[in-house]
């Protein structure tokens, strides 16, 4: 009984005329002012009123301020228009493993789609299958959740197998929609002089995709080429 009374006395001490209560502080700045740590073993309820219990939120939600004088609320990070990283991939091998892909032989490379090759990431460091699926055999991405996707690939061409006089040319890399219709979403084209042994491309595309849409990364060079190390990250712009 004495212990209970002691706790009650501690809680109400430092109360002032405005019914502000301070714990470990003689000058409370709010209705309840705790100068120390707070341990919550179960729910943390926000909102509600004198007759209604506040919300404890759902798993994975975060507490967001709604400004002074308004109760905070539970919300998801995705609902706040953030870029959510849904795919991170790396290419650690080289294709083809022996020999080279046949180059177009002439410019412009944009007219030689039949010579283009899909850049394939053999390592998937992260993938959120609720948004996107990836086929590491074909290099095709399939959209699961509709919305805006930011696709940022880094691509490397290896021309070292070509002899003297057979490396100068033009490289073109693209983010290309495959279905429902073939469409170039972003591309970069660069010309290179003789004895250029490595070409590096970095590009970005922000595009709205519907469920079932597919896309890939495409590469082509005027001379024979191989596709070597690179990486990619894809983000989803939350609504």
C-alpha cells in the first residue's frame, strides 16, 4: 500500500494550475512532460478521444506528425511518394564467354536492331517480387505492380578481342520496352576512335508501366563486341 501511494505521489508531483504533470522536471511544458526514458511494452495508441481508443497502427507502419495541435497518425513510407528500391542487380560475367557478338558493320547503329543484344544481370542482389519479376536467362523484366519505375543501368562493352583497325565505331545502349509494343524509353549513343578497348554507358529512364508490361536493356556496337561487368538499380515511385 505504501509503495502504491509513493508511485501516485510521484506521478502527481509538480502538477500546476493548468493540470500539467512533470516527471523528473519541476517545469512541465505539456500535459505530461517526462524528463527521461519511456518504455512501451505493448501498444502505442494515437488519436482517438475521451470515448474512443486511439489507433496502434499496423505492422510496418511508421508514426507521422500531422503538425501542431493534430494527433500524429500511422502511415506507410510508400504512401509518402518515396522511391522504393525494388531491384538491384550486377553483371559479373562476360557474354559471350568465348568469341564476340557480331557488330553491325556500319552506322547508324539505330537501324540495326537485329544485331543488338540484351544485357543480362547474372546476380540479383535484391528483388521485390510484389513489384517486378526478372528472368536472368532472357534479361526480361516483367512488371507486377503498375506505376512509375526509375530504371538506371550501368553497361560495359569489351572490344579487346578485335584486332588493330577494328575497334573504332559507335555504341548504343537503350532501355527498351518489349511488350505490349517495342519502344525505346531511353538511349545513349557514343562514337569511339581506334584502339578503344572498353566503352561504358550510364543511362536512366522514368516510365509508367502497367501490369504485365516487359522491358530490357539492349546494346549494340558497329564492331564485334562482348558485354562485360555492370550493374542496375530499379526504383518504384510510390503514389
